[in-house]
């Protein structure tokens, strides 16, 4: 039996390599070679990784639903609430054996927070940024999915931190979104800052950008009992209960997150009642996070223009 990986970009190739490393047979299919009629005749498919641009994923979810193939779909699910709802409607019960690709939930810093008592937290900030022109070799932003007005932009591209905030504080709702655009890419946000609140009185922000000359991924959780500063690139948490800071360091390799989420998905394929890693993004559990991201995208208010040349 084989796992199909549809989408042969850098993420698709990473998934194929990781599946093979985990002992699976993986077949990489570029989106331009996708042929539904051909795939519908296959009877050797165990599951499907959907690693295409966001704009074309519904067709693949429909194929998987028709064939009963559990799927792993890259984030975000969709950029509108209607699109999210349509994917869930099409997926149906298959969502219980499928995974949404928020692999940052497997970061050791996040896993440490998952078992912490965060009830005293009253404020938070999450931030991620990197100059989009420095992302990968032989990669062009203007020619990518990210440069499209629908389904592109930094809020969707770097939405891991927004999902993490929702995972840790499930009652969060979007209050406002301030975005910076670009003169050459109408409707595409290059920086967005999202204001969030919940019914417990927590307030916080999630910020992401394509602009920072230095890659950063940091967060702060302010509580009445504990102040936590998080650095996900350094893989460390600094805690201060009032007696001085204490740093906890973790062993971390980015690809470990991909393999960990893949292991959980493979376990789901075998048994939808399998015990998964805390915060595992099983698709059936991810509707609230997907709706929050779509709501944030729809509430963007552009108030500035980035000065960035391509």
C-alpha cells in the first residue's frame, strides 16, 4: 500500500522523504500531473498528503472522501469561513482519521506548555517573522502561492502562532487585525497584528511578518504566578516566579516536528481511537482554529505599505 503525496514543492518532498524514513511507500505527484480519473482507479492507496497551494485543496479532499482515503492536509485549511465549512462538509467522518498540518504543536516548547497550568495567564504575545526573500534557494515570492490575493499573504502563510494561541487558550476570539500591504501585491498582507480576547479576560496579540531581516519566533505569557518567555528558534523557555529567571532548554530539530505529526497521522489511519500526542491537530478537532484563522483573514484592515523590492 502507498501514501500519495500530491504537491511536489519543498513541503511535499519533505513529506515524501519522511514517510519513506518511517517505513512507508510514498509516491510524489506534482499538482500539474494530477489526474482525478486516473487516481480514482487506484486500489493501493493507504492515505494522501495534500501539499498543494491552498486554493486547490477542496478538489483533493473530495477525491479522498469519495475513496475513503484518510488525508493529511497542509495548513491553513481555507481563508474564508465558507471555505472551511465546505471542506468539513465534504470530509465528513473522514476528518476523524485525517490531520491538519499544524506541526508546530509538536515543538518541544509547545509540548511543555501543554502540560503547564496556564490558568493564571492574563496576557500574551506571539510573534514570528522573516524576510520572505530569504526563505529558500531558487524560490520566488512573486511566483508563489503566497503572492495571491486569495489564499496568500503572511497571516495565512505563518498562521502557526495564531493556531498555537487558540490551542492554549481555546476561547479566544479576534477583535481586530492591522495589516501592512505592498504596492505591487494588492490584497496581500506582508505584516499582520491580530488582537485577541477571551471570556476569562485574557488579552493578547499574534503578529507575523515577511519583513524582519532576522528570523524570529518568540512569545511571552504573562501570569499572576509566572512569567514565561519562549524562544522557539532557540528551543527554550525562561520562567520567572518572582525569584529570578530559570531557563529550560530542549533538544530540537525542525524535521522532528514533521515526523512526529506524521507518526500520529499514520496511527490514526490504522485506528481512529489511537492515543495521540497532546494537542495533536486531528482534523475533526481543528474546526475552531480554522474558523479563527479565516475570521482573522477577513478582518484585515490595511493601514500601511511595506517598502520591499523584489
